[in-house]
């Protein structure tokens, strides 16, 4: 059987790199609306949850186990 780990939050490195990209966009004076939108997306992934299994990933794993058990 081939299995996957399920949907996870971005890793710590990805979150930190995203913050660097946002800083660079601000420095280059990219539209504040674009920067704000990207910032809001990035803020939805706190460092405390980096690489943790997301709720949809947990459901995926449960469904996979359930389907496998029925086979």
C-alpha cells in the first residue's frame, strides 16, 4: 500500500522565506493591496504550527484508514 502524510501547514523555512519575500515586495514598493493580501495569507500559518498536520490532512488520513480497513 502506498500512503501519504496528508495536508500539512508550510514548514518553518517556508514561512520565514515568505516573510522575506513580503519585505522585499514592500522595499520595491509593490501595491500595498497585493502586499497586504500576501501578508494575510502568510499570517494564517503561525510558526507554532509549522509542518503540523492540518485538519483536512487528518481527515484524509482517517478516510484512508477507514477505506483500507473495509478492504
